[in-house]
C-alpha cells in the first residue's frame, strides 16, 4: 500500500482530553473526532506527541486506540503513534497494541539516547520488520535531540520495504529538498510544522500532520488543499490569518497551547498531565482575544 496515496493532505495529531481527575475524557474525544472529520481533515493520528503519550499508560493506549477506531468507523484513515527510545519496548507495543484497523504507524525517532545515524537506521529497520502496518518515520529534532539526517531517511526509504513515508518536522528546507529528490515516487513526505506548510509543500511535500488542526480543522484543510492545487496565493490568505495562532500555540508548550484554544472553543477541558501544565494566564488571555476576533 502506498501511504502517499492514502495519507496525502491534512492529518491531525489528536490531543488526548482529560477529566478534572486526570482520567481520559472519552466524551470530549468523541466530540473532537467528529469536529475534525466534519472540518474536512483527511486522516487522524492518535497517540502522537500531541496526545501526551509519554504519560499515557499501556491499558489507556489500548482504550484510546479502540475508541478512535469505533468512533471514526472508517470515515477517514487512522494512524497510530508507536515509538520510543527503547527498541525492545517499541517491538512489544507493536505486538500488543490493537493495530489491525490502523492504516500505518507513526514512529518517532529515538529520543534522549542520541543514537548515531547507524543506530537510528537499525532501530527503524527492526521496527519495520516487526510492524504489521507500514511505518511512517517521524523526525522532530527539537524533541529528540538528534536529527534524522536526509541520508538516513533516503537509505530507509530505499532499503527497507515496510517504511512508507516520513513526517518531517526538523524545519530544514535543504534537508527536505534532498529527501524529496531521492526517495521513491510513492514515498509520503509530509510536514510536521504548521507554520512552514506553504514553503514545504511548494518544494513538493504531500501535506501536514497538524497540531493547529485540532482547533482549526477547516482552516488547515483549506490551506493544504490550496497548496495541493498549486494555489499558493489562496493558501497565503488562509495562513496570514493563522500566523499569530501558531505563535501562541507553541509559545510555552505543545499541547498546552492547543488545549487552551480547544478549551475556549468548548471542545475539551483545559487539563494536562504533569509535567505539562496549562499555559500562563497572560498567554491564555491572548488566545481568548485572538478567538474573539
């Protein structure tokens, strides 16, 4: 299966809503999933970084995945985040999480350990061999502390059959251009940077896995669709309205920023799990003022 065919366009890294007591708020998740699909997004990513996965327990992950499948009910593809810095633990998750209805898995490059490029290659090679679904690489240098270099991505794309794409959130346009030049034609290259979508799609990227789309699915879908149609003037008009929102979303923390937007829209409660806390009162007031406009 070509991930480029089924995951081209706008994906959203879905937040995990919490109740006041810290438990999973499935009522709000139900509402969020409908809001995103009704807003025109092309696919959903559950248990990505924006879903606060470092604080989600194994049994909770199973519940969230199954709830998402049932609620989506085939309306859009679902990608499941399965990654980490312990290769053996990732392989265990691949074996034990319910992945039968997933279109692909999104697997973040190993963080904290700062492995060499060969270590990253061998990690992903093993993950791909054990994954029951195609693997979408995820490069997010700001969080992992180690760049997944273009040469390694290209090697994985060309040498490992079950790797079907990459979410590239390193923000390096030179690296993106090199990847786009050298990967197979059916290899998905999608953005993880909401604020860079226009430039990256002008280079040839296939869309975005968005944080902003949690609160603004119609706007982000419109922006990406303009780009896919080579209407970059139309895309700029949408993006111009979103620039200040991007800044506020990521000023203190993700997903604290996007949850503040969503709480003001009545989609989720403004609850997070430590060590992440809600945005400061000053930033929250700016978010309220932005939405009031």
